[in-house]
């Protein structure tokens, strides 16, 4: 039986500009089964899940549940849980780690500050500290959202974990299940689709060196979708793969056309024209529906380097 991921790959739907948007990620360990809306349909208290969703709304923080790869027996409530917070803006990024016993303590966090890239309440409330381990590879495996995430994501997570990578977790939802298997890699916050274990190991090796792999990349979660596509286009055009070298500094316009300014840490700038199109022909956007759709795609029309006064003089 054809799946949404099979259709997307066969129709060569582009990956760039399809990543979930979040400048800060808050990740809570929650073993056991997950429902389609995991924050309110898992062993986590649903009232707490709703409160966390409300606290994060509009702050730039995205909350997700994580669990270690493997079988997920209904084993009840864990005594202690791992929590991560990660900010993904280039040059200002960080990952903090904590171990907690009471998930409700997350409600004491200053979500607006986390969204701005300030981790003081994470440290004060949860005993947070800098995370210095392997890059975090978060593989979407939530089959209740879409069966492709379970069928393709869980074997990938298991293979990565078996390879010895210690930062591998299953995660509840990264968006774009038609690109399964999908994953988010922290600290830099780049998402990948149609991932294979060997390619992911290359990505993780590059992250340790502070570099970005653009092959199979959906974009950085720090930017909105036009900015994601624009930044990847500049990286490809000039061969710049240092993670903190580029930033989206301005986006003008509205759908279906934007002008995005991408800046280099050395002062260079590029103007990138991004046009929104509709993927054709219509295809299933999810295995959970029989309705065919034409998902939006971000097409880079032009990449042009700008001559700044400092560079011209």
C-alpha cells in the first residue's frame, strides 16, 4: 500500500523550507505510548500538557516529548526524567540539560525568556547545566500522528542507537511526516528528511565540527519557511557550511513571494527571492487522510550578493 512518504519521494517534493519553526526547543522525557497529540495523550498528566501548551504559545518555544529508542512497554511513571532546552539562533545557540522528578516544575519556567534565548530560569528552577554530550538526534516516531513515522522512524532510531550514538531519542512530532524518516539535530536546530542511518551519522559527525550538511536538509528551525530555503540556497551557492556563519536578518513580502536577506558573520550579504508554489500533482499529505492535497513548496528564484559600503570602500 502506498504511503504519503512514498508519494512525496516518488514525486520528488523538495525538502528545503519545510522544517518546523522554533527558536527554542523544550524536550521532556516521557516513556510509554504516545497519542496523536502527545502532550495531552500520553502518561503525562493531560491537564499539565494543556498548561504547558498554553504557557509556550506565542513565545517561540516548541515543546516535544522524547523517549529512548526501543520497545515502549506501558511501564508507568518514571522516577526521574531527562529534560533539554535548546536555543538555535546562530552565534547565540546553547543546549541545557536537567534531570527532574516533577514535570509540573516546567510551569515555573519563563517561557518568554527561553524563547529569547535566556536560560536563567531553566537553570534556577530545574538545576540546568550545559549539555556537553553527543549531538542530539531526535527522530520522529509517533505512529499515532502518521504511520510513516513509526514504520520508517523507529528502525532509523534503533539503528542509530545501535551504532553507539548516545544522543539519539525518539520524539513526538517534527511536522512533515510525508518526509519520513525525519529528524531534528541539536544544538544547531537543522531538520532532515528521508534520512538514512549512514547519512545521519555523517550529519552528526559534521555537527561535532560545527558544520551543516545541506543534503537532505529541510532547514533551520530558527527561521520561518522562506528564510529556511533562502539560507540553504546561500550555503549551497557559496559553499559555506559553518553552522554559525549565516543568519536570516530580514524577510520582506508575503506569500507567494518574499525577499530574504541572509548575512554572513564576515559582513557579506545576499538577497534571496523565494516564491511559494504548490506541489503538483495532488498527493496524500498524510496517511491519516484520503484527501489529496498540493502542499506549499518554497522555490528559490534568485540568489544575489549585495555590495555593502564597507566591502566596496
